[in-house]
C-alpha cells in the first residue's frame, strides 16, 4: 500500500472503553506490517482483527504515514516533530484522547509515538494535550532506543539515502537523547505502562538489528521480552498461541479491563458533570499546582494517588452504575472542597495546616463515611481529591 499522508484505518470502533492504535515503522505498511502469511486463524493473517474478537470492548485502529519519514529525518529535510504535529492534528480531528489510549508500535514507529506524546504534553492545544493525558500504555516491538541500534535499522532497511546521512544524524544525537529522556520522565510522572520486546534471530541472516539492550526504553525497570523472530517478523505472529500475541493480549486486558453489558445503567436522569474530563480553568500540571501551594514534597504521593483513582475510574468508562457512583463521589468532593476549603480558607489566606485539617474534617471524614458501604475509605477520598486536582477542577493555592 502506498501512503502519501497520515491516515487512520478503523479495525473496530464500537464505542468501546479504550482506543488501541497500531503504528508501523520504516518501510512499513498499516496492513502488511501486522499480517502473517500462512496463519490458520479464522479472521485471516491481520492479527489486529484477532484482538477485535478477543477484546470487543476496545476500539482498534492502525496508523499509516509516509514510510520515507525516517529517511527524510536522517537527511534533515523533515523531523519527527513535524510528523508528530501532523499525526496529533489527525488524532484531534477524530476525537482521540477522550478515552484511554494505548499504542502498539513496531521498530522506528516507536520513536514517532514517543515524539507524539512529547509534543502532545507540551502543546497548548487542549485536544492534543488529551492524547498525552489519556495515554495508558505503549508496547514497543523491536523499537531502537539507542543511537547504535537506530543506525542498525536505518542502514539495514533504507536504501533511499546514503550512510553519510545516517552518520550525520547520529553524530548529532541530541534530538534522540532528548526524546528518550522526555519519554522516561513522561512515563514516571504519569505511571504509563510500558512493555518492550526484542528479536532473537538475525534479519536476512545478517545480524540481530535490535537486541535486548537496544530495546530497553529505561522505563520503570521494565525488562525487554525476547521473541523467537527477526526484526521484520516480530510484529507478525502466526497464530493466537504466538508469544507476541498472547503477551499483547494479556497486557491490554490488564490495562483496560472488560466492562460487561450487565453493568450498563440506562436510568440516569441528569447529564454527567464531566468531572472525569480535564477542565480549562487551570492548565497547570499537578506538580506545578503542588509547588505553588508549597507542597511539592507531597507530589510523589499525590501523583500515585491520582493515577490509582484514574485507572479505577476509567474501567467504568461507559454509562454504568459504577460510573455513576464515581461521578457522584467526585461531585461531592468538588462541591465540599470549593465551598468549605477553597473559598473560605485558601482564598482567605489560611495556612497549610488549617487547610489540611479542614480537608480531613469537611471532606475526607464525612465522605468516607457516606460511601463506606461502597468500600470507600479515607484513602479513596484523597485519591479522588488529587485526581480532581490533576484534572484542573481543584487548586490548592490562592488565585
């Protein structure tokens, strides 16, 4: 398939609870990259379709873009940043970012995904920012994360430019170093789940292109998983029993658990307050808000807390009875915090000790008691409070 611009092909979009996007690499194709010949699976050789059957609660898509991207990058005619902006605007046009998002990427497609997330995080565009906010995981299939492994891929698979272009790119590897550092920080501060796989066999009987060391993104002590395949075929599992498929399936199940039809609740009488969505009131991130309130020492705890609540909340992303419970809890917390803490105390100049005492008395204690029959605890309430802070519905410092 010849690709001249960015596009998305829909594999399955049934209003599911999360979106999975497959991203091919250099010389790749949005269909052929993910297809294995000779498979006996009923859905055919294109394994993203197998996921449609096995994980019907997920929406699945494949991203296509010009395969010459990395050749142009090496020649300095075009860089990943430009393509990332192009992809993000395409994502925004299709309203990606409103649900949890997981990327599955092969080879240099992983570099594009890392640049997409970095650009989204740093962008003032609210719709682009959602892509970073709602990214839950990235699965790298033989993605090179070091300069030497990048050179191996470029020199092996792209004959449209000479090795001096590659050498020039790698001599000035600051862009690659910055991209890797940015991705590691992004994952650590947002608890993104990352899985990496690496090939064990030589490609074209010449060499292993991306080995265990090269495939390691250096995130959250993740250990790259070895696969009995070469660089071209690591993304082409031949059956559902292939390790790549069973592993990806398991990771996706853990990232986005199934929401059953039995949970659907059609009895809602009011529109949602949308407290699970980011607000435009205050676009500072959680660290900036905690720092402004003189509580930067609590950031690690606060970030872990809001991430824990976010994952639990998003399991119930459909209109479910559980989602109604979560929305009611968030509404109670937001209302009590604004009326009893923010306006009278924070805006009134109260010190941090007084604010924390009031949070315990007016928010944590009464709401943990109110929702005790739903297994809520004081920790649940604090997790939800920091979740609202991250989503820009709550601030801890005086305007």
